[in-house]
C-alpha cells in the first residue's frame, strides 16, 4: 500500500509518499505561497530521479497545489509511481480534534462536520487542514482519506490533568479543557522508546518535543497522562515566539496600560514572546547560542529560562507518574541541541539521570545519551509524524 501524507497550512502544503510494505519514503516536498505566487518543491527519494527546488508554479488554491503534487509523483521521467492509481490512500494531519475525536478516523461527511465544529478551537489550523482534505477529495475522488489529530493522543489524560480550575460550566458548555498538541510526535517517540526499553509491561516516559514550538508529555504504559500545552498551543514552556505559561493578570495589566485589544495582546504573546521576546535576538536557538557565546546576557537568559522550565516540567511529570524510566528528546532543538539537552539534564541526578557527555555530543537519528548505569535512560529519537500518519491511514483503510 502506498500512502500520501498531507499537512496543509493556510498558504502551504507539505507532502510525503510512503510505501507501507517496508515503510519506505518514495518522495517528499512542499508547496509554498499558495494563493500568492506559488513555489513548488519535489524531492524524489529514488535513484536517478531529479529534484525540483522551489520552482514557480501557479497555485491560486490548494486544489492546484494537490494537482502539482500528483503530477510530479506520476511524472513519466521523474515520478515515483506509474500513475495516480498506485496511490491507495491519503492521510491528513488535523491539528485539533476537540472532544470529538479520541483517535484517527476515516474522512466522511460526518467527520468533516466534526472537524468544522473544532474551528473555534484552532481557527488558524483546522480550516487550513480542511482545505487540504477538500482538495484531495476533488483531485482523487473515491480514494479513502484519513484524518490524524494532534490532540487525539492526549485524550487519555485523567480529568484532574485536563480540567481547568474555572467554573465547570465552561467545560460542559464550551469544551474548555486541556487538549495538548504534538500528539502524533509524542506517540511516535514514546512508542519507539518503549521498544528500546524492551517493551516492558509498565513504563513511565517523559517525551520532550523541543523546537520552535515545544511541549512535553508524560506517557505512562503507552498512554498520555499529562502534557504542557492546553486549550491551544500557547501554554507550557517558553517557545520560539510563544510565551508559554504566564499569569493571566499580565494581560489585563498590559492591555489597560497600552490600550490594546485582545487581538493585539495575543499577537504579542504568540509572535513576539518566548525566547525571541527575552533575548531580542532571534527565535532560533542556534542564533541564541552564538549570541550567548559572544557575551549577550539576554540571549543567555533566554536559553536559561527555556532549559529551567523544561527541567521543572520533567520533575513535575516524574511526580505525576510516581517516577520515570526514560526521558526522550525530539524535534529540532531536542534532536540537535546537545548543549540544551545537557543544560536540561544538569541537576536531575537526584532522579537517576546520568548523562554521558560523549554520547550527548554525537549525532544520530536515534541513540542513548545517558551512561550505561544510569537508572533513568535518556534518548534522542528523531520524530516521524508523517510515518505515524501513514501507519494510522494504512491500518484504518
């Protein structure tokens, strides 16, 4: 079975084609600036096929973007399938499933209505995800389509973890609760970690998805029991440009002081905060490390704040699960930031974390970075959300 994986944004569309027989990546790419001037990238993973790098391609809508993807995949010279008929199913990333979806599902008229119902919970993401779904249904009528939700993995959290201490009616009437995100990533790396631990019957894993967007998840016996993001992806640890957890009084204070409306306030919290806001330098951790090495105190403070908050949550999640067997680092910063990993793990020796400096400084998609005698194992595991989406799609179809 060959599965096309689609991750559609408002003006972009990422794609991968995966042969599920051996879980082999056949091609991947990106459609950018949809509705503007259109840029198309195609990277076949088959020998002898040529790459297309950000070529101009008219894409007034996601329909034309999907057409560009399908034409490239089945191109007589550089395609990786003989025809579109070889693509058996399509898996779509959908950011928010609300209380409607606790697992991936086949896309039907009923499930589309459920995705629409979640629009208010993710106004920037779910409508864009649905554009990708609609475009694929038009271009590939009759092909089975599957929705895989970022929030679904966290629907196993117990009530005391997901409920907010505000009037209960807002949970009952308005679905206000902790949902969490990066669920597909946390599910993939925690499952892989369990395999590396020998598939124990019981396991307590803390998954640290650290990048421009960051979240942690406590995964007990394969199920998410706690996570840092909340109703939306603004909560938790500081991120590239997002503030993470803050005192809500700050909103009232700043809005009153500067005469901002809520839209302006949220723009500050989403786009101008996080490590960018503290440092004034960049949202890119590589830039922050360079600036800190040159003596920029605010860049160092931003890094220190990030590592401190991640460390605090690791301690909290160990308490929530009654201990921890393994900590996993993943995503851009988690996979590549050896200095950040070391700073986070420093001081966790009381929990049984013994980091191996040599292993931590090595580069690999998947490796143990704690010492052999470390009671708590620490891993770097490259995330693969697309493969997780493809697996769910193949299983449901």
